[in-house]
């Protein structure tokens, strides 16, 4: 766990320096993307459960901004 955290911090600060230190940046970026997609999927399912109806018209720009701010 500590290695993952430190690797992600080093990538955030300087990707080139992290690569120079031997961090597999592609692997850790994929892990970060998959984790964020997992939590976004859970958030979307909870939103669908709460609203009971989802359609493209329900995501106008004001609504999208509100959800993004949450």
C-alpha cells in the first residue's frame, strides 16, 4: 500500500522523475483510472437509485454542473 501511495505521489509531482526512479508510470496510471472509474460507477448507480429515472434530458448543463460540484 505504501508503495502505491508513494508511486502515485511521485507521478503527480514529476512523471519524468518517477520514471527515472524506476516507477512503472503506465501501470499506476491504469490503477488510478480503474479506481476512479469504479467509484464513478458506484456514484452513478446510487444516483440512479435515488432519482428512479435516468434519461439524457435529465443531464442539462446546469444539472451536470451541480452533480460535478457535489
